[in-house]
């Protein structure tokens, strides 16, 4: 957005509570790599020029990448400046920070969708003997007591953490709700390559059937690893991870209750994956790729044991740690304007908030399916900076 | 819809989608209460009725009062004047999933020709008879088998059944715990 505003000669400033890429520096586990390949992080006037386009950035590499971009575009970033409030001020906004005040006619909220780990209300009933972490506070197995671990949530974060902890010698139980299975590499190409090439990632918010639903879809069950292997529930079971249904509750005496819906959760996910792969096969055929890429195939169905456990006594000592990988919510505690819906999200139309002069970036399916990816920022910024410029007149 | 042939499964999807839109913007109108009344007759025989419910901000009354007799079969030395209560649970689950299949099929423009389900719940009576405290009272497992004839590919039919489970109230009730409060007036 800064680059697009600069191109339009719109005077602006970027307020950053820490260093550039603060969240990538402080809220990610050690082994995490970006879920999208290096070539795919295309920003306006900037792209990957290394010798491993199909690799996945480590966290230090993501931090360097964003820092290099800030330098390349001379972004006017004020680091270590925490916004404490944003409110209406006549025709514009008053932005208070711990380093003084700003008055502006427009404001872009790029604080993200993943500020606070979202835990179910019943999490407080876990026995005190259990250590609780979230995908945000988890760093590495060294932080986790020996013994059993319950990982709650089977999207990208939950499955990666479950894999790492099981490999570290701990018995992992993985609680599986709605999730979307996806092969890392399909017909010899990265799944992200297919979705990019076939236009899936460019699908617009005003073209999908049900945008509210599209914005709630969980992240693809992907991992970025040097060997480009697929991480799915079958591979976790092969490692020894035990699958249970969605965590439905914890009783007063500390018993975890799992839903009996595991089989259907896996069936839904397998069917969704098959539809995506069908779409890719169709696109490959229509675009004459069938002779240049590998043959179509379908991963075997997710194997679910006959009678997955419906309960687990958390006070028995079998589980020492619970890791919540149950999603995030944004933190707008500093936003002193009546712009939030009842779920705590800013009401907006493709990133244009209802409040004149206010814009949103980096939210799930903001304007396109790729809006929450680094690669999605450019197109959204081009669109929204144009709107912002015409608002300024 | 792009398809030339419109499926007709007798489900008014437009009305359902309009209700979804309306209730998204009026969450209080989406608060419903479902009710039944039950009266003991004799032995294990009881007579239940269903008539009113609460929703869209007020009590709603039906034109008909539905009646249900429940009893236990003769092998339990009962008079078998109605289905057992656990069979009503099976009826509830099968009919909820089947209604869902019709609604999802309509929404996806899939013409149904025939939808038949059989449903079976496994139960070890050592639970309810107090023979073995390790055995639960309720079903140890439920299996639903569908035979569906429709103008659709097998994977689309599987997707109908999967989506119906995802959106089914009774499936949710049966697969998840629910707080139950019983008071004596």
C-alpha cells in the first residue's frame, strides 16, 4: 500500500509497534516456513531473485524479505510506535500513539486478522496440571513437557505442530474439526502454482457465491518444507499421531469430550480436495498441459479408525500439554469507531470500510482469494489506493 | 443458475436463502425454542405431543398437533404401544439428514429420484440394566446407510450426504454433548 500511495504522490506514514515484520519476528514457531513458495511472494516492483524459487522461506528469510522491500521502496516506517487509539476527527482521523499524535484524512488498517489466539470458552476448565500453549506462543518441542500432547485444530498450524511434537518423541492426540486437505505437490507442480495459474487465487470477493462463508474457510492444510512432502492426517497417523473428533467441551472434572463427527469431517475434506484437483485437471487439459505435467492422481482417502475415542481424562496425567491451534481474531481494542460487526470484525466492502476514508488490508478474502497472502497485497493495494486517491479528490 | 434444467425436489431454496439473509441481520429472530409435551399413560407407555414452538420473536402455532406414543417392546415385558424412545432418536437423525439432503440437492440443482436410508444404533443393555458400569446407557455407535438415485455423479451424491451431516441439527445433537437440565415443579 505504501508503494502504491507513493506512486500517487500521496503523503503517508506507516506506524509499526515493533520492528518491520514484527509479527513474523515474535509470534511464530521456530521451524515454521512460509506456506507459499518463494517465487509467489510478488510485491509491487519487487520479486524473488534467488536460486531456489520453489523453496519456502524460513522466518528469518521472511523478515529479511519484508525489510528489503521496505528499503527498496523507501517506506516511511515509524518503528517502535504503538497505536493507542484511532478516532474520528472532523473530516478525518486522530491517531494517538505512544510517540505522539497524527491527524490524517484517511487511515488504512493493516494490523491483520491474527492478533489474538482464539480459544473456546471451556479452555479454562482444563486441569491446572496441564500447560496450555497456542499456535502463537508455541516455539519448539523444548518448551513442551515430556509426555502426551493434545493439539486442538488440524489446519496448517495444528498439523505442523502435531508432526513436530510427535517426531520429538511425545505422543500427540490431534483433535480434528473442519479442515481442508491439500497435496503440497500435484502432477509435479506446487499446489500454489496450480491455484495461481488456474486463476483460483484471483477469484474476486464479488464473484463468489457466499463471501461470508468464503471468508471463514480454514487455511489449507499445507506445510512449507525443504523436501516438499505432503502433510495430511494420513501421514500424521503413520507417524503415530492419534486422531480424535472436534473438541466439543471439557467437563467440570476435566474430561475432554470429542465430537463423533470425525468421519464426516474427513469425508468433507477429501471431497473438497477432490473438487479442487478436478478443477486443476480440467484447467490443465483445456490449456494443453496434459503432456508436459505428470498424470492426474488422487491421494487415498483419509483413514479413520473404527471407533475414535470420544473422551479423554485430562487429569489422568496422559496429557501434559494442550496446544490450541484454533484460529485467531483481530485486536481492535484501539479502534474507537462504531465500525465493528457483532463478531468483532470491521464491516467493509472489498476493503473499503463503511466509515469514509477508512480502508482494510490483509484480511481473509478481502478482495480476492489471495488477499491474506503476501502475494495478494499488491493487487488489493492497487485497487484500494485508487479508491483512496479518488476519496481524497 | 447456469444449468438449463432446474431440479425440483419440492424444497423452496429461495425462501431458505432469504431467511438466511434476513436472520444474518437479525440474530435475535434466529433464537428458536423447540418443544414437546409428554404424559405417562401406563407401564412404559407414554403419549407425547408437539404443537407450538418459539421463533422469529414469538410463539408459533401449527395447524396440527402431532402425537407420538412411546413404549418398550414385548421382549421387555411391555405392551409395545409405540416405538421405543431410542428409536425416536434414530427417526430424528435419519429424517434430519434426509431433509438436509433434499435441501442441499435443491441448492446444488441436483434432481433426486429416490432417497432411502436405513439406520441402526448399537446398544449393550448391560448399561441401562446396571450390569456393567463401564458400559454407557446410550448407543455405542450409529450407522446410517443411504441408497440415493439422483441425476448426479457418485462423488456429488457423497458430497450431498457429507454436507447434510455438516448442517444437521440432530447429527450435531447426537455427536456432541449438550447440557440437560431437568427440574421438578
